[in-house]
C-alpha cells in the first residue's frame, strides 16, 4: 500500500442543488456538418450510471446520474474544487432526504459536479433538491513519491485500491491508454484541480484500435505525455491518470471527459490494463 498523508487531509462540507438541464435552442453541429437537437448536460439522467457505456448515446456531453451546482459563482467554485472522486454525497431535502451516493467528478465549462445515486434514489429526487458532499482529497500526497501530484481523489478510495509500486513506478489499473494527440477541449487550462478535458473521438479507426470506444462512466484511463501538474499540456515522458466523467460528444474536438487524479512529469506511473479498472470496483 502506498504511504500517504491521509491523516492530515481536511474534509469540508460543500453543497449544490440538482441543476435543471441546459440546452440551447440552436442546433449542435456534429463532425459531419449535420445539425442535431439532443439532450445534453444537467438534470437527473435516468438509467445511466457509473459503469455504463460512455459511447453510443443519443446525446451530447451526457452526465450520468445526477448533476449539481450553485448559482453563486464563488460557492460553485468551492463545490467544484473540493468535491473529489469517491466523496460521500447525501441528499438533504425532498423525498429522498437521507439517501447517500458518491461523487463521480466535475465537468468543466458547464461547472457541474456529477453524483452517482441508485436508480431507486433518483426516482425520489427532484430538480433543486440539495445534495451535501463531504469534500475531501485536495492536499493528499504520496509520501514516497513526492514528484507525483494527486488531486480530485478521496483518500479512502485510494486506500481501498491498494496500489502497488513496482521498481519505483506506481501501477494503476486502467481501461485504456490514450496518446496525448487525442486530448482536446479543455487543454491549456490553468490547473486540473477541477473540471475535465476531452478525448477527441472524431477518428473512429484510432479510437477503436485503442479500445477507447468501449470506455464506461467511471473507468480509469492513462494519458501518455500529458502533464497536469500546473495546467493541462503536452510533455514527453509525463503521465496522467484520470476518470471518465461524461459521455462521448458530437462536436469537433470533444469526446469523453477525463478528470485528472494523478500526474507526474516523469514516467513514475504506469497504466496497466486490467478488468477492475472502474471506480465502482472499489466503492
């Protein structure tokens, strides 16, 4: 097991409301120049959960389960930054009051936090219900790997994954290994402690060869030559690990959204293709 500073990591409550769907009255134009009207971000998305395919949906940037946010920008910024993968989420109002779930991740641009609940709980939820999250994970460090930056990940989840180091390299279970040239929308952001950036999926042959088209919500992926230490950029030899937080997209330069969990400027992390490569395998 990797040694961490878990006992020193601070947990703070953050809260958001289930957000109404956001949809433009104009067409979305896909990569083939076709005009489309589709469901998109926000709301309670019935029948879609962590572990379900992120491809093949008649939608764009679909967020599974439940999407929450705050209308006060500073408070929403805190919700986005402090909500980490695997954090406990609790319904505070409405017919589902007291029910619990967990955070999948944060979707940048639209600034939503995505929370996984059971289908039974979702049937009781309503738009504007309040969800409180036990925000914990920012500031987590790997004591034996000071060059590896950890972000957006619940310390308890990392502990349950029981990652091993082999020859001075951390082995992380992943569903796919993604080359840097496929990373698109969101690249260049000032930091990766919130939000995501997209795998571009317009080249169907390439994504099929790499197995990207079989990714599921909650799958872990390795990004080659991608440095997310102080922003999102290309750096040869760097490695990042992320999690799939939203679906494939129809728009050019977009695709499944990846929230970063670990990054290093040197290849001190190794993505290993394994069956247990989804957050639901550890929660």
